[in-house]
């Protein structure tokens, strides 16, 4: 009986439990169905009210089973566009996005409350343009949302955000920061609906890449993070209270704050890793070091501190201060079980970059030291600034370079030799004001050896014995002694001895002897860049003073020897191509370098030169030295267009471009030909053929002078379309985009028809000559300005001269056709001119034509007036009638060359002048 009762109770419990589970299971299935339409409707309302971006998805479902026990609404294949200016580009795409719904709000409240968001297999693509405008501002402000009706029906009160197996790309053009996160998993908890809330986060990233200014800083790093962040929605600020990061095996503590401003950011970051293992630090380095790490024994402790504090506002050129402190204590490095490892490695370096400005950088290396067996390296230094650095350093070393390279595992380089050095230096290096740090020390290398992977043979027998002294901190007190320096390359020894002092007025005593293959020696260090087979052979003795060379006191100099060059490239910042010396031997005697039958090339142009150069040492060793010389140049072909400058900046030619300007140079831009200001050269030149701006000149000869950036051409002659042309000219570049010129030209008896067919500039400026035939002579002077394409700027042209026409037949000229029609005279259509001198002047874009007369077919026309360089006409004409021209018809010719308007009368309107507005 008792057993029967017990069974009955168990059965009832099982029965009711089963019923309860069935009801619950039924509710789990039925609830989504009952409330599905209500939920979907509320979601649409929420999206419209809260989002300012376009939202699309393929399907919607409601279920308890996607993220049990939460009731979730899931959007499949979601895509969400960004905010302006990226409204047409995807911000978020995801295979599945689920919204967790508060079930109680469905039953007991009019509003549907969303408290969880889940993303899986998503791609979050964050973009910020150079003006700081981002694509993530898709959430409408409360003010905007309140304008929508029934906005209270749906509440977004997030308590959980979960992201699974996703990818994030952040590309910020304003700060030049880019990072990719692959295999991103994230769990965030907190009441995200509050204005201020704490966000508890856990994040894992399988692969993280961070790039700043196109330079990779972290590549393929694994991240494990446990974070607590206080978020203020109203002010868009984030306060990182407790953040423990693990980058591969390196533990990092990250604290700080980040405020999003209207036009930038305000940040205060502190990232540090205290008492970490040196091995763990290297696991956070780029991938190429991981390979090295697998073969290296590393010991020692490190302390790292990175801070970034301040505002970053690109439009106002405001940037934060950066500090980086690195310490290594008692380090030990042994690559590939070297017999002589690096021990007692100590490093203490503090780097400051105020306002992220490299010119203000301070590097304070309080200690950099190591031992290899009995050898040592001890140094400390502090450097302030870049352009005129203030340096205080102490460097001592007695070390076997082969042991050092082997112990550190420096790849691809074989380096040998015994280095002994002891140098102390303190002061400012300022070349402009001739300041040099107070320095005293020696650098000696014996039995040196260098081999790189770029060339199969090494540089051997390297010996350097050098001494540097400077007691007063000036260029004048600087002394450098090299006795001797030598090395052997490809079986050929090179010897150099030098004693240099007083760099204010350089006193030099140099001996150099040896042969050097420039191409091969360059390949030892790099595979890129120089592609010439350059060769230098020297046997020189140079002794004297820079001032004696400059003043012409050649008896006090002792400069003798030869310098043989072959296929050497010379580059200039103002020339787009390299000037290549194919072959030549310099004979050096005192301050004169003579050269005979020098062969050179520049692009398509070839040159043969004979002559001399003076003040070469002063020119090479200083920025102010002027290179003087005189030589004859002959060429078979010169292409002047290839000499045009590439410089994109409108830079004064007396200024030297800094590295930043050079970096921005674009080769597709052109500029004027720039004559360096430190040249004083005279050239007697002749060329069989010269090409310049689609002009072909034959048998060109002339006396050219270059002095202080000005080119003067005297008695220059050439043949153009079978006509002998004589010209004198001056030319000077003002900037890389602008040049001034003046010239006087005489050309006797050239063929109009041939000039029109073969000279493009003639077609442009004398389009009326298309159907003319005959002989023309020109005697003209003109000055003005050239633009960056070496074309004349018309309003700047000033000048005048005479155009003489002889036996010219004009056919189909529109002006004479119009005169013929107006005067009912058929003979006026095609006049033949026997001999006419036309005198004109040019100023402010206007050509003034002096009165001239001519006769043909019994008529005696007289013409005067003005025309503009862009083809407008304002001419007065008297058509003297046969037989003697006593009676005539007054005419005016206005309009344009293509559409002349001829009227009877004398009244005309002056053409509008265009004045040159350039300074």
C-alpha cells in the first residue's frame, strides 16, 4: 500500500513536471509566433527612429533557440551603410545579427525593450577622411529621435554585446592610423542605454595589424584583452580604467582616456609593461623577428612605458605629445649557440616627441652597454632636435665585430674587424652658423671585412685610423685626421690619407690612389638605384687652403694628379635625368681641372667637351663656392626639352628643397630650365641638331655664359627651315615654375609657307599665313616671362621690330575677303605684295602696327592700328583707288582674325589691354 502511494506521488510529480515542461516548451515555440509581427514592427520603428543610415537584410526570424534562453530577433545577411560622407558605402555587413528582447516588456509593457546584440561573421569597416569625418555616426541624437512619433514604443537598453568570428578594418586618413583585426571575438556587458556607464569587455583577436603613416608597427599579433571602460555618450568620451592586454606573450597595462571632438580627438594614453621578460617583448615584434627568436636564447628584464597626451586636430595642426621609455637590465643574447654571446646588455633610452614634431625630438640614452667575452661597448648620449641637433655623447668600444654580428644574429651581413673607439662630443651642429660640437676622440678599425648578399665578393683589408678634435665648438677649430684609410675591392687596393682642419677656410692635405668600380661597390650595399657601370681611377695629391683657391693664390697650392672617370652619373635636384660622363680624364694642376675630349650624355643628348674648371675644391666642399670654367662643347644632337625641371613647388631657385619637398615631387609635372646660381661658366658651343619645343634647329653655334643663375647667349646662330637666324638672348629662372627672358633675333629671307607647315609656334601666332606664299625677313626684340611649360606669358611680352615681306602672295585671307566684299572689288581678295616693311610694337597683350603702305593691282592700301595676341582686330585702313590713290575709301577692320568685320568709316574702339599681374 505504501509502495503504491509512493509510486502515485512520483507519477504525479512526473506528470505535472512533464505538463509544465510541455507548456514551457510550447510557450518557447508559441511566444515568438504570437509576438512576431509586433516585434518586427517595433524593430522597423526603432531602425527608422534611431538610425540615420540605410539598413538592409534578407530575412527576419524570432526564436528562443538562437541564443537560449534569450528571445532574439535575427536579421540575416545584414548590411548597414555609413554616415556622411560615406552614405553609399557599407559600414557593417554580417551573416547574422540578433537582438535580445526583454520578454517581460512584451507581456507587461507597451514598449519592446532590446537589451542584447549579437553579431556573427561580420565585417565592420570604419572610415575617417582627412577632414576627420567618420562613417560611424549613424545613431541619431536624442533630439532627432524625439521628433519621431511614438518613439517611446521601443527602447534600446543594451546590457550585452557579443561579436563572434568577425573582421574589423579601421582606416583614419586624418591621423594616418590603419589597423586590421581578423578573427575578432568580443563580449561586452553594461547598461549601454545610460548616458554614463561602465563597459566590461573581453576581446580576443587572432591576428592584429597596426600601420601608422604607411609604416607597420604590429603585424600578425594575437591579442587577449580584459577591459573596463567608462563611457560617456553625451560627451563621446571613453575612460579606460582597468585594461589588461596580452600581445602574444607580452603583458601590457593600458589606461587613459579618449574624447571624440568635433574636428579631432583628445587623448591621454598610458601603456606600460613592468618587469617583463625580454623574450616576451620580442614575441610582440614583427613576424621576421619571430624566426630569429626561435634560434635565439634571450634573458633579461624589460620595462616599457608609452604615453600619448594631448589633442589631435589636423585642421589646426595640433598634435599630442609622445613619450617612449625603454629599459633592459642584465640582458643576454645568444643566437644559434654562438661561442661568444652578448652579456650584460643594458639599455635605458627615453624618447620625447612634443606635438609629434620631429624637429623637437629628444632622445636621451642614459646607458647603452654590453659585453662579449672581454670586449665591451659603453655609450651614453642625448640628442635634442633634428635640423640643428644639440648632441652630448660618450662612446667607448673595444669589440670584435664578427663576434658581435654572430651573437646578435644580424642577417645577411658578414662583418669582421677589431673596432676600438673613444669619442666624447658636446655641443650644437649648425652648418649655417658654422657650429660643431666640442669633440675629441678616435675611431680605429683593423683587419676589416664586409660582405652583403647583394654582391658575391667582399670588401677586405679595411683599415681606418681616424682622429677628430674640436676644442672650441666651431667649424674653424675642427680637425679631422685619416692616416691611413685603405681597403681592397675586386683585387684592387685603394689608399686615402687626409689631414683636414679649419672647416671655415678648409686647409687640406689629401693623398688618394686606387681604382674603384662604382657600380660594383654600390651593389655591395644595395641592389636598387644606380644602374651605371661607373668607374673611378685616382692618383691625386691635394694640398692647400680653400681661401687661396678662391682668391687665386695658386702659387700657395700644391694640387697635382689625374682623375679618370667612366660612366659616372651626376644628379641635380633641378634636372629630371642624370648627366652621365661616359669617359674622360681630369688633369689637376693647382686649382685647375683640365679635360680633353670628355664624352658625356644627358638623355638623348650627346656632348664632347674640352676645357677647364676652376675653384673645384671650394665648389665641392661648400655651398657658397662658385665653379668657374671655360670649355668648348660640340654635339651631334641636343634635346632641350629633357632639361626641364620636375620641381612641383613654385620654389625660388636660390633655395634648396628640403627632403619633405623632394618626397612630394611628381615626375609628371614640368618646370622651367633652372641654371644653378653657383656657376660661372663660358661655353663655346656648336651642335649639328637641336630640338626645342617642337622646333628643329640645325648647325647651331653660339657663345653661352652662365653666371649667378643667368644664361646669356651671344652671337648665337642656327639654321631654321633653310633660313640663317642670328640671336642674342638672356634667360634666368625666378622660381622652378617661372623664368624671365629677353632676346633679339634676325632672320633673313625665310619661306612663309614652310614656316607655317614646320613651326608650330608660327602657326599659333600667325594663323593668317596659312594660305600665304613668299619670302619674309624679321628683325625683332622681345622680353617677357615664361610659364612652367616654357611657353611665353602673352601679357608680359614687351618689344618691337620690323617684319619685311617680299614677293608675298596672300590667298584666302579672311580680312581681305571682307574688304573685297565691302568695296565690291574682286581684286582685293588675293593681293600680291612686292616689298613692304611692317613695324610693330608689343605691350600688354596688344600689337601696335605702325602705318605702312603697299601697292598691288593699281590699289594703294594704307593700314595702321592694333591687334591682340589672342586674335582680336582694331585696324584702320585707307584703300587708295586707281590710278594714283589720290581718292580713297576709309575702312575699319574689327572682330577677330577668323571673323573680321569691315565697315566704311573711321571710327573704331580701342582693344582692351591685358596687363601683366605678376610681381
